[in-house]
């Protein structure tokens, strides 16, 4: 078994290379017929070939219900696109299906490699955590450069040049860092999570994205109590409340510090904050109208949908050319019907259940809570923007879907996940 001190094998080196660039994936894209082919799409295809060539015999063993459900979702969307997408949108629909396949491949690659090598999973977690901090620092620098000019670069969440997709991922990492702080088991772990929270929190604030802000709040409020229940006996109620309360105090303090130094940013943030629950403000009203029309049209074929890209017939009738659906669940429902949405939900629930309920969750509570809270924020935020079409979405799901399973002493032999355990296993 690979130890912590040894370097990654060739297959893992490819996966870690993808993890290094994953947080920067939405910065770079090659536009082809209105679609963006991004680095992680290319990486997913290459990583799958490498994994099959080097570890093909063990791939089947790692396939679980979540993997099968997400591939079933893809299969029904593909069939609906082949048989139902209108001819004028067929090419775009097949291109959408191709990108969806690459995204599901990215999830499958992460799942199939690390499910067989649980001890190496912490290396993937560390690489993603580190590269995400660098991403957020870059976003902060971009927003500050825009603020110095005193001129907005767009409307609503794009005023500081970041946008809702950037807001989604910074809010995702901020939610993960928050959960890691609450359930940290060492001072070093708490300080690392706090540092990450400050960086991601400021970046999320500067994104001016209302949907990701709400997703962060919902994820933290729901997942932390759920995780506290899962870790009962490991953490006291009083200790959890104290840590949660200190974070609740830190949130407005962090926002206040970020806003003091720039009146320009302060005015933008306050304006977006007061629009938080006003659905008719900004682009929220247009999105709600568009989603309502998508859902109405989906009622004509609610079981199997109308195929990928068929929604463009509606958006163009609303005089919105070249739009995206801005809501992954609604888009899957319109494209593949109830059947595809059902498999999507089964896959997402399977990821969450594995992360929280499989044996060993309490052995590394900060990692477990961070993955669960981050993925909850990610999925919720993806219902307000096209973040789910970015490969990082699926890599993060793969991270949660491979949280190491460690059997209790009364069950099967424990899987070694620490240096000492690995050394004892090797010595035995």
C-alpha cells in the first residue's frame, strides 16, 4: 500500500495535477460553437485513459450506487437528446451531452481511484484546499483592482469582475472551511481552517453573488447540526455551540473589515445585501421567468424530457439569445425529465450518505464536515447559475464520494489512514 511518505504513483500524479488546476478551471476556456471546452474537460478524458491503462482491474470494484445513478442520468439525457431535441438545436444538444459526459467521467475517475486507496485521499484533499486558497486570493486581487478604478465592469454580481460562478466556488470553500473550524481536533487544524475561511469569505463577499451567499448560509445552518449529531460523543454540545457562536460573530466582523477600506466596494456590497430577498431585483426576476417557462414546457413531456439544449427555443422566444439555463436541476428536468432528475438526486444523496454515514466519519470529523458542507453549498448554489457545467463541481463531488471508509473494531479490518496505522499495517 502507498504510504504518506512515498510519492504518488503515475495515475495519482495525473489526478493531483487536475486537482491543482481545478479551482482555476473557470478562468480558461476554448469557445467552440458557443460552448466552452475547459482544461478539466480535457483532463478528465486523459485521466480516464490513464486510470484504465494502469489500474483497470480495480476500477470496477470502486463503482457504487452514486456512480451508477449519475451515469444513468447521463444515459437518459443522451437518449432524450437523440430522439427529442429539435433539429435546429441538435448539434448544441449533443455538444452539451458531450460536456456532461466529461464531467461525469471526472467524478468517476476520482471515485474509482481513491476508493481503492483511501490513505491517499488526504493528499487530494490537501491539494484542492491549497489551490483553492490561491484561486480566492487571485479573485480578491482582481476585485480590488476593479474597485481602484471606481468603475463597475458589469451588472449585479459582475460589477467587480467576478460573477456568480466565482461566487459559487468561493462560497463552497468558505462553507467547507467553516465546518472544518467547528469540528477541528487540533489548534493547527483550526488555524488552517480559519485562514482559509478568511480568504474564501472575502472572495465570496466580493463576488456580489446573492445565490451563493444564500447557499453558504443554508449549508452551514443545516450541515453543522447534522454533523454534530453524527459526531455525538466526540464533541460536546457546549463546545460546538461556542465554536459556532464565535464563527457567527466573526462573519460580520470579517465583512466589516473588508468594507472599511473601500467605500466603492461597501456601496456595492450593501446594495446587493439589501437585494438578497428581493427576487424582482437585478437578474433574479428574469431568471425566475425563464425557469417558470422551462418548467411549463417540460410538462409536455415530464417523464423523459425534450433533450439537451431544447430549452433554447424558449429562451430565444423570450428574446434572450445564447443564454444558459442558470439552474442545473431545471435544465436536467427539461432535458431528461423526471427520470433523469431522479437519478441525479439519487447520485447526490448517495454522495452525501457516503460522506456522513459510512464508517470512519468521526475519525476525521473536520474533513468529513468540510466535504459535506462544501458540497451542500455547491449543489444549492448551482441552482442559481451554470457552475455545475464546470469540472470543478464534479471533482469536489468525487472528493466527498471517496471520504475514506474505516471500519470499527468490531467490523472488518480498519483501513489505515494515518502514518502510524500504515506503518503498523506494513510491519504486520
